[in-house]
C-alpha cells in the first residue's frame, strides 16, 4: 500500500495526509505492544501437588523455599533441601509507607542468600492460612526475573499428609549471584490507578474481608475501597472455611469453581484487571490464579494497595460492591 502511495503525486495534500497517518500508525504498533496493559507472559507460576517434589528432586537447578513466618515450624520439620526465608523478610518501610516491598537490589540480595539464581527453578510453600506468603514470594520471583516458579498446592500440611518425606536437616548450599531483571509490567503505581478510575475496561478486584472492603472496620485514616472495585475475598479461592477455620487455606478450589466466582462479579478475560488489597500481599493469590492458571492476559498488582491509596487524595467508596 505504501508503494502505491509513493507512486502517486505526493504534491497532493490529501495523499500526503494519508501517507503520514499510515506511517504514524505503523510506528505506533511497537509502542502499544510494550504497553503496561500487555502484561508479560515470559514467566510461569504453577500450583503443584505434593508428589511434584519427588518427581523433580533430581533436578539440581531446583530450589525450595519455606516461607513460613515462624522459624520454629521449619525447625520441627520441612521439605527436603528447603531453605527457610520468611515471607515478611521481603518487606519493610521505605521512608514514606510501612510494609512495602524492598527495592530490587535488596530483593536480589535476599534471593541470593537463599541460594536462588535468576536461572533457578523455584518451589515455594508455606502452611495454614499463609498461602498468601507463598504466592507473594512467587510474585516477587517473577517480578525479579525468575521464569519457572511453582507453589505447593495445600502447603506443608498437604505435603505431610501425603506421606512424602519430611526432614529436620538444614540444607548446605552456596550463595548465588542473583541478577534482578525487573519486570514493571506486572504491577501498577498510584499514578496509574489515578488514570484508571472510571475506565470501564479496567476492573479492580479487592480480596480483603467484606468489613474492610466496605469501610465498616476502621483501621486506616480513610476506610473503604477504590470506587467500582469488586470484592472477592481471597479465601473464596481456597478450600478453607473462614466461618469455622476448617479446611486448607493453602489449597485452591477447582478452576471451574473459581471461574464461577469471577463470573458472578462480571470479571472476564477481556478486562484489564488490577488486584489491590491492604498491603499488596493478599492481591498476589488472585494475581497468580488469574494470570498464570486461568491465563487472563492483562492482570497486574497494585503493590501500594490500601496502605498507600488511603493516604492519597483519590476518592473512596464505602459499602458493598455494586455489581448488578
């Protein structure tokens, strides 16, 4: 088409205008492909069964991270070759806000101390209600450039119940040189959120408990949620029962059940999905499920979440969500 236009008399203003518009559109294509909304799919995070470790234990490139917060639980028993690094190690104050993810250089140092390199395969697990710790570290591994990541479905409780071997031995390993390859395409900032408000193609998911979402429970200086957000408590994706505390909060429901939950909130694969919670930790479970298990193409985490949003001048909505 360009050749045909070039053969025309380019002195004609209309032809020049058409040619200019065409060239601009062609130049713009790479810019769109690099848009933050087109989240990178270069990494994979999967949920794996307890026998997965036995099948992959001979892989010398595999690293296992036990991210339970209480080290005494690790001392009492853990997966073979698991390195203990509590999930709360990865966050702290940044001079403005508490419990924020450390900068990329410090994240790289922490992974190096745990024996993880940017080329490692990594299995992450926790226990009890702390599937969030496992998905948070999995998210940070992806954020830092690791490509092959797994979360143990059911956590340590399911692994132990399966009869797989448990040890109290501490693994001996060498520190690595972890080169962070930061991926900003899987997260958004407060400035991004400001621009997304009232955009119908952008759907905010808030996985906090209903009382926090509605603003009924008073914790922050401003309480409630991002206008238009859909409340899908994170526990609803697991087999745990929050009313009785029974079940396994580290084990996922079937993907068909999770799809039904999302459909009831009118969340579709066509949406640009932003997951925002209290501190950026709860959001990682639904991020992993939607992006990596359900293959939604445009899912990101608002890391600052309500800790940051509540301190801003942006509007706050209260009450239950307004899904028709």
